[in-house]
C-alpha cells in the first residue's frame, strides 16, 4: 500500500489469509491516512502466512491500527502462523503503528517480523504488545511460541534498531512461571525529528512513574509473589523502563510489563496524547 499526498491507494498488498487493509482519510487539518487491518473471523488461524508492504511518501502521515486484539488461534501440529510487515518511510513522513494487542490461544505458535526503512528525517512510532491469552477461559501463557522482531534500517541498510522478543514453552520452567503475575508485555518505540516533544515527555513521565512506584512499598501499587522460601515479595503491578537509541539519541524505546491490559491501554493513551495534533485524534482514546 502506498500513501501519497494524504491519499491511500493499494499498491502491492499481499496475504495468503483473508486479510484486508481499509484506508480512511482523517481530519482535514492533519490529512493523516488511517489504515485498519481486518481479518475474517477476527484472527489468524494455524498456518496462515500474511505479508504486507507500505510506502509512506515524502511529507505524508499514515496510521496503521486494528479494531480489536489480534487473535492467534490454536496451532494444528507444529504449524506456525506468520505475519510480515515491511515499510519505507519517506523524507519528512510519519508512520504510526498502533495496534491492539496480540492474544495467542492455548497451543498457538505465532511469529511476526516488522521491518522499517527510514531516511534522515523520517519519523516512526511502533507499539508492539501481547497478552498472556484468554483469561476468561483460564488460559494464561498457554501458547507454544511467540516471536516478534522489529528492525529499523537507515539509508545504506545501516541498522538503527534491532529487537526480538521470544517466548517458547520449555522445561523445567514454563512461560507462566517466568512471567510471574504479569499478563501483558509491551514495547513503544518513538523515533524521528517530528516526535522530539513526545519523546521528551514520555521519558519524563516514565522516569517519574517508576521512581514513585519503586520508592513506595504499598500493596496498592504491587502484587504479591511467593518465592520457594514462602517469603512475600512485592512486585509493582506495572513496570516501565525507558532508554534512548540511534544516532544522536533520535529514538526512545519504552518497555512495559503489567498485570492488566487496561493499565497498558491507559498508559498508551496518556503517553501518546501529544500525537493528537499530528494525527487528528489521540491514539487509544
């Protein structure tokens, strides 16, 4: 899919699953194109392989989002569901990837890769997050495999950011035991000159949030987890860290662990509220 001069037109979208990309032009003030990723049945079935490419033209703004969580259904045998996104972001362009979380069902095997190619003044936001599964069905970290890779390359194929999250069931320690009480893992990546004000505000907010939580030992802020010696350790119900990356610190990455999905939605809405002038609406509102 290509986005040029505020208009979205299909260009080289492909997917073996029944996958659709629905573009909509946003506010006339921002002229941002909002693109909704939809799947028949609302999820990805075992063995699906989905591939999509985007080109964001010079000076354009595009937002890729979803209407609900991406469900990855149970795996049949050793089949792995795959999703690949590749995007080129032009000069002065902004690409914002703000989906709902991925939720893997019991025994699911899922792998996704996102590759972004930028120039010196491209800007980019990536939210990549997933939950422990279907809580209402008693499933918590019951999937077999989750892998998510995010890569940013500058001109000349120079790596700017390379990151992979891998969770795989293995003995003697399964995923649920490793994750303790945490049910949601998220990464927020903010990169580029258009987003300096957002980066500065997010860094300030995260540093303040964690300094407050780690200094106040209150059950209101934490959850109790037992050790083998039956000692009660207080872990915050919400943890966030923030660090800079890239040339001259042009990017900021925030990592989050939370005991509830709702807390992450609130966090994302608050931290990305400064995007409203660029997008016409605040993300996750």
